[in-house]
C-alpha cells in the first residue's frame, strides 16, 4: 500500500523544485516532502527509446530517433522503479526529467508526447511540458507552407506558449498535483473545469491560464480535504 506521508521530489534544472514542494504542501499539508537531486538513470533507458511513432513498442526498429528523442513512458517508469530503494518503494516519488516521455494510443495508432506519466514513480517531463500541449492554432496556420521563420513566429506568439528556457515551475506544480491526485482519486485525477488545476490541458494556452489563474475546483478541494482528514487519523 502506498504510504502518502512521504513524498520525494527529484529536481530538474528547468524548475524550482522547492517552489513545487510549497504548492504540494498547500494542498496536502502535514506530509514529509523532500527535494532530491536529479534522478540518476542508466543506459537501459536507450532500450525504451522510440524511433517510429507509428509502431507500438514491441515493433520498434532499433534505430536512432529524431532530434528530440522519445521514450516510452510506461517502460521508462518500470526502469526507474527498479532503482528505487526497497525501503522507499511504498513512498510517493515524483521525478522531473528532461527526457521526453510518450505513450502509444490505439485510437490513432501512434505515440504521443506526454508531460506526465502517473504511477509509481510518477514522471514529469519538462521537455513534455513544452512539446506535449499544442501551440495556438494560429501558430500552425502561419507555419503552413513552410515559409514562415520559426523564430519570428515565436516572437509573434510570445506569451501564448511555454518554450525551452522559460520558467515552467508553475506548470510543473500543476503536473505534480495531477500525479498526486492520481492516487487520491484511484486513477481518475482529471477535471472538466478549465479553471481547475486538474484540467487535462491539450493546448499550451490552457496550461498557461491554469498556471496564472487556476485553483482547485470545489469538488477536488473537498476530495483533498476529505483525504487529508482521513490521513490525519492514521
């Protein structure tokens, strides 16, 4: 059984991990939350690298990937889990990493980049925060035909997307809450309220809005309060 009293956050250069911990503490007070150095992983991760986004994992060719390497999130999760000390296997682990995680969808038979892989451990990809939610529709329309300069386009749409090098701590905290509510809600953390931190943002602008003006909706606030009250009696 998961011991929710202990939460370990593994830092990444793209975020302020201490700030993420403070946001966690606001929603789940009384937990022992610590910040740890970046998670160390070994060469096995190259065995779960995705080369062909339109083939499931078992049919992947063993060839180099593209300019931004993709890694199967669930297989990566298995590798990470094997390196966690046995004494802490029941704790909550949230790993921030620059690796771009993805999962295969049978709906359209292809891999999609993911910002968060919930579970034990939970993996939050800082590259995925940039790459997974879509840019504004107008950005793609302006790219049509391949004539627009990408740097000029990014300047034009400044403030409407998160880019590499931006401070993504607020977005990281949102995904950390997704990972925690995954356990609290038995695997159903997402919300239909676009203003709730637990909304499943598909667009960068939605994520930016949540980071700037979001909060827990009333229903998820009640769920957190009920969980905290129950945990306090242990």
